C-alpha cells in the first residue's frame, strides 16, 4: 500500500546515517512498499517492490542532460551514449554488441591473470603484515585491483591506473545527491580527459588490433552496425567506472563485515563455506549501491500504487537487501546464506553485464587474501566515505 512519507527528510551528510542507514531504511519499509518522498518522487523500499520496478519495461533509464548543457557537455556526452542510460532499441543493440565482445573468452582469460595479480599484490603486503604494521587494504589491494583488471581487459598500460582511478572517481561523485559546483567542474574535466585517452586507445586498436576487449568491441557488428565512436568511448568509460567503484566498495564493505564477525570469518578460512558463497553475502549485507532511479514512460502500477508517466522511482537497493520478507534473519551477517537473492547486480533489462567478471575478480581477491592471511583482523575504526548513494570506506586498516 502507498503512504505519505511522514518521516523527516534525512540529512544525507549526517555521519550517523552514513555509518548505519539500515535502521532508517527499516522504518521506511514498515511505512510502505512504495512511498512518496518530500521531493515528490516515489521510493521503493521492499525487495518485492524494487524487483517489480527494475523488471518493469515501462520504468526505464531516461537520461536528461545536466545544465548548463554547454558547460556540462563532456559529462553529458559520456552518459547520453552509454548502455546504462539508454532504453530499447538503442540499449538492445549496444548490449548485444558488448555481450558479443565479452563472449570471446575475456572472462575466462582474466581468471588466471587475476590469480597471479592477487598473489603479487599480497607479496607486497606480506612484509608489513608480518612485522605487525597496519596495512590499508583498500589503498594497497582493493583499489588498484579492478583498475589493473580493466586495464588488462582493455589492453591499456597498468601504469596508467592512478589516472584511470582518479577520472573514474571524479565522474561517479556526480551520482550523489545535491552535488556542488566543484564536483561538477571536476567531473567535466575528468570526462574530457578520460574521453580523449580512450579515443587514443581506440585509434591505436583500429590500426593494430589485439586480443583485448577494445579490439573486439571494434569488430562486433549487430545487423551490420557497430558502436559509433561516441558510444565506444562511453562504453569503455562505463566499464571502468562501474567495474572500479562497485568492486572497491563491495570488497571494502564486505571485508569490514567479515572481519567484524570473527565467527563468520572462521567459517570461510576453515573451509566450511566457500569464498564464492560468502561473496554473495558480502554483496548483500552492506550494499555498495544504495539507490538506483527509474522513470515511468507511461502510467504503471507498482505494489498497489500508480506511478504516472514522467514520475521517478528511487529503488533503495540496501533496503531491499535487508528485507525480512525476502531474507531470513535479514540483519544477520551469514556467509553461508543460500539462496541469496540480493539485488546487488540489479534486475531486468539493466542487469549488470559485467557481473560474471566482477564475481570472478572479487572471489579471487577475497579467497587469496584469506588463504594467505587467515588471521587478518581490523586495526581500529574504519572511516566512511562522505557519500550515501555509493556507499564505502575511505580506508580499511588491518593487521595479523
């Protein structure tokens, strides 16, 4: 049933909310599956309502350029031409092209490379950990890993990982609520520089194709038509932005939960629960993406309410993942939870196409860490990032 959202509008910069949003999300779920917020948009709070919104073809991703359009054009161009911000028929064509490129064995080839990369990075950490010095797992392990993986996938130098990471972070900061002029300016600058970098890579691969994803994206055709140059650049940027930000926050949020529950950590390190099974709970328990919006293209009914054409629905992914109607003991961290129907990779038309690669990368990253250092433990409190939509930690210091 619908209900007016009579709870006070939350301060999304409140440290208490950033530290633990789940009590407030539980209040919202209790108030109704589909609520009206103070800003006039709908808010889907339950697992069933979020799933219904994400699966409904009448609720889509409708991109609207940021204003002033001339100033924001580099940022707008990247999003206007990417898979995630389009609906059929453009979405269908681009998704088939990207799926075709991925189907050329890239995920399978990346597995052994990620194993080797993880071991090399853990070798670098070992001396510090064995000497009892705290190590920031995010800065030294989780943050570089997905950029290295995407760089290898795209066939660009690993040495560029800091620039790629910085561009990615500047762009995704725009997905928060109420961003300021400094965030906008940084995102525009990063969009321009990132797009120019990718165009150079594309030009090189046109002249010298290799066994990388960019070469395969250039080769893919759907009914005789491939990616336009703008679409190709936007697709590569999306792969890095989504692959990097989501992977880092899944690892950080999930490892913090795991190391905060030594009994659950012991179930994994002792072999009772596989890293692959545990990973699904790491994704569910503290969602790295807390909100994802859809817009109605026509009047549509969801959970007993009518969403009018043009109205927006904010899907609360973290709330859906803690819904007791979908998960037994939903607020309990249980690495052996199976089945685990979390919404961490989305649902429906926009289900994350990179989910297989993300699972391979994260499973190896977590498994190799725990195999090497089964007694790893948190070192003091971990500071949260000052963001709510993309939820994560600033650092995650550990010792043995």
